[in-house]
C-alpha cells in the first residue's frame, strides 16, 4: 500500500470524505414501503410453492405436565390428505432446539411440560388437511404436578438456571440507617409478540442431502445450526434465507427454530418441499412470550427522596426451558437502575421454571422489566413524601459524566461509567415543551372538582444500554458488489422485520459512494453469503451491519479513488465522491463511467466488510463489566383520564423526546419511537395473558387478547428527536432506536396510578398491577378508598 492510499484510508480522511454523501440523515421512505402497501412484498408464505410441496402441522399436548403412557396416531394417519406422521423417533439427529441449553425438544419424547407442546408432526397435501388431522391424535397421559406461576416456582426453588446475584456496597446496613424505609411487592405481566406474520418455514431438499430453508427468523445462522444438528448434517449443507419478516419483536430470534427444524425434518424424510405455517391460535399457544416478573423490594431513602439502599428480588416466569431467560434476567438486573444512581444495592434474579410456554426475547429483552420496578418504587417514594415524582427523579439521576472520585454518582451498579449522560438536559427540554408544571396544576384543579373522572400525569426517563450482553455476539459481516453499470448490491447478516434496517444500510453504502439511494439494493439475508451472523436483536442491527457494510464499501471506494487519482493525475486526497460523480477540482467523471473503466483495468469491485463493537466485556460470574457500548436516552410525559366507576381509561396526550444521536433516517426513527410507545403501552395496560388452573393459555387469539388499536392512540401525540451526537464512534454517530422507546410508556402506567391516587387525595399509594386493565384499575381504586376511610 502506498502513502497516498494509506492517507485515503485513514480514519480522519475517511470521516471527512463521508460528509460529501447525501443519503444519510435524510427522511427516506422505507425501501419496501411501496411493496408493502401494494401487496407485492414477498414474505415466506408468499414464495411460489414448488411442485410437490406438502404442508405440515403440529399435534399439541393438552396437559401442562404429564408422562405420555401411549400415543395412538391411527386416526391421524388415516385422515384425508395425510402423507405421513412423524414423532421424536423419526428425527435423524438431535431432538433439541434450545438457544443456549439443550433442554428444549422439538417433539416431546415421553414427557410433556406445557399445554401446547408439540408431540408429533403431520404432513399432508394441504395446510387445512394437516391441521385437521393434527387434532385426531389419541394420547393417554399420566398427569404430574404443575407449577404455573413465578412465585410458585420460587417457593418450590424450581429454576431453569441458577439464581443471579449482584451487590454493590452494603444495602442491608444502608437500609437500617436510612431515615425512611419502604417495603413492598409488584407484579408485571408478560406480553404476546403478535407479529402480523406468524411463524413460518418452507424447507426445500437439495442435492447431496442439502437443505434450503426459507424462514421468518431474526437469526438465520442459529436456524442453520439447529437444522444441521437435527438432520445430522454439517452447517455447509444447510442454507437459511430470509428476505423479510412481517414483524419479529424478539419472538423470531430463538423460537423460529422449532418451526424451521420441523419443516426440515419433514422435507428430509420425504425428499419433498414442506411448509409449516402456524395459524394464530397455534402460534400463540406454542410459542413463548415476554417474561412476566414478580418483585419484592426494600428501599431506604432520605427526606429528599434520594435512594440510599435498594434490595430487590426479581422472579421471572421462564417457562419449561431456559431459552434466553438467562440473558433476559441479566439485562433486567443491569437495567434496574434505569436513569438513577444506586450507591448500595443488592439484586437477586431468579428464572422460575413453570409448566407454561418457554418465554423468550421480546423488544427490550428484560430491560423494561428491570426498569419498571425502580420507576414504580420512585413513584411510591414521592407519594410518601408528598412530592412531585419528577422532583424525586431528578434527585436520583446519575451525575455528570465528567466527575471522578467516590462521590461522582456516575458509575452503574455493574461497574460501567456513564460517559454520555444527557438525561438532565433531555428531561429539562421535555418538561418545558410539554408544559408539565402548568398541566400538573390544571390536573390537580380538575380532580378537586371531579368526583368520578380523575386525571393523572407522569414524566418518566429512560437510559438504555446498547449492545448484546454476551460480548462475542457484537460482530457483523457484509458484502458489497459494485456492478459495471454503477449499481450496487449489498448483503449483510442482519434481517429486515419492518424496522428499516435494509433502508439504513443502503443509505450508509450510498453515502460512502456519494450516490442516490436508488442506486443501492439490499438482498435477502442468506447464510451462504455472510456466515456466523448474530441475531438481529438488542437494538444492534444498524450499529453492527451498518458498520460492516460501510467497511466493505470504503475498501472499494479506496480502490476507485486511487484509480481516479492516477487517471486525473492528482493526489488521491483530492478525489471526492458526491452527486453520483467522482471529481478532483475541475475534473469529474460519472460514477458508472469510472466503474466501467476500473473494471476494464481489472480493479476489484466487490469487497467483504466486518465490524466488532469495541470496549464491551462482561463477567457473568461477578455480574460486573462494561456490557454496553453506549446508552440511548429518552423521556415521555403522559396524561390520562380514568373512570373510577368502570375502570375505563384514556390516554389524552403523550409527549416523547428520544435521543437517536445523529439520526440516519429521522422518519424511520420517529416511526420506531411511536410504534414502540404504543406497543409498550399495550404491555402495561391491555395485553393480559391468562392461564387457567389446568395451565392452558386462554388468551390465545385476537378475540381474547387485547392489543392496542388505533382508538387507543392519543389524539395528541407529540414525538421529537433530541439533538445530540453519539460520543462513541457508532455508524455516523447515530444511536439505536429499536428497543429503548418501549420503556417510554412507563409514563402511561404511572399516570394511571397518579389518577387513581387522586381518589385518596394523593396520600395513598395505589396497589396497581400491570397490565393496568380496567379490572386492575378498579381493584386499585377500591383499595385506595378502603385505605382512605
């Protein structure tokens, strides 16, 4: 490499040159938006079926915990259209698809551990025939005791993993010495992912025993791994492809494995294509949810509301297997602080083993469950002291990032310094723009004169760590191809689930070459192109894959720049890429023309790129380290009104301010904030999961499970992006926007609690559980009234 090329590839010069692009930072539409609204977008179930395609369905357990005495599939095999029926004995390789621990069978083998667990696989000539036949199995069970709640699991010391413990300081001593003490408990429910596109896989056998699986998944490499193991193949024999998903939210990170493996087992057995598409009922009954949590806490605090001691037990409903419960619990522990400094803290996290669906990743991945607890606690502290909760929140905020020493209040309970704390400025801006103080006074006046309807207001902050909390997952690869007509094709390891990842990656690549966005196209995620990829999860999709694609693009651009400099007779530093041209002073050439000339000159026009996140490390034994590359910040204000006679409520207005850093695409980022807000609001208010005493999930369809609708959105919804630049070298100094905004509707839940407290003149802490359904609201209203009299 000559000195000119070294200079061109230097970080300083490359950063300057990138400014000449025009694709980044603009509100470009989603790359598939037109395809979405016209119905042309191809999802897995839309792929034109090959001749001879068969369809599969799963035969499910009707018991929560039982041994199978006998399994009679005679009627299933005789049903119209059935080609074959497979059980665990027919699996050629390992009957297992656990994400981390080998405790999750594809088909139950002698033991069932929840209602809905797959026992056998029906393959028939049509989807309907397979589903009908799957209901005909005759199973004789020997029922066993079932554990159905996290608290019951904790009482029985029944866990899928050993409990986790994190301590800093001495919470017991600090609690004893604290002027004020608070003890209590709280429960927050789980949440169904309710992606628009359900779980689906289409397996096509290939020559030499190979398998090509189209799968709606956030983690193609993990699906490749599981399929290879279940078929006794090597990874290079299996190709997993995903063009797009109709939503994932974490539900297709690990749990798409069951569907991919089952389809592949059938296709390998029959040497014919097999599609397995779950109907909504089956999907909801079989798959895991967001973990519900139960909390027991002891808090010591002073006259200002500053927390001096915090001790909390977190018990999650893991379900029957480990799945991702360990990492979810870890993130809950790490996010218990939210935006607050905790000097003396003791956290115990238990993953309760229950005879229910194995719970899994869900947008926020334990972060929301950790942070909601401290927000609930601060709300209690404020009411006990007769203070506005915002005042107490400010007292507890992390201190300045610039301070050092033992009193700096800027190091988390897990040992990471908060180097980019902007929560004070962000909350100041939102408090002013939302007219928080004036509205607080107006609501107090309204409540004083309204005996039935009560209003509530709350402002809550967010500090959310960005990175996988398993360090080795923070890596990504990409391929960039420049064709002789100047068009560009990009392939990366991330998956598109509607969040706009492909759009942002295309923007990054277009910007690197100074081209318009329409000159770049992203292709389907494919394990034969970029290997050993991480899941598109943990809000890292753009951070990782954007950087990898940029790395690949810059290598090609560097080669083109050297070639152009030689052609123009100038220094390589004089070359610029902008407006679809390559220029040096008065000389310029169109990008396609330069590319063609470079091809003729035998210049390499494709490249691979790689990126690994720096600085992240974590000790799982001590629960200490630097698990996050940076933090995203946000805050929201919500105003609600409740009917104290019926428990009905309405969100009147919501203001949200989100720190997206130097946003790559403000339009997509705003959409993500709005969507996450409403999804999180559903988790905390309407989306109630209910199992009957036999362990059957009764809320397994849209008729019984209430996700937010258009009518639940506030008429006045104000969402803005906070002006900021990431202090870390993220892709174009942007920040992640997938998961953090789901924590914003904490303000909705606490505004409802504020309205209920008005029934008792704000002197009583309402025992409000989440989700705050109308029944939960009425229970809390009754409790406040009883305590008042």
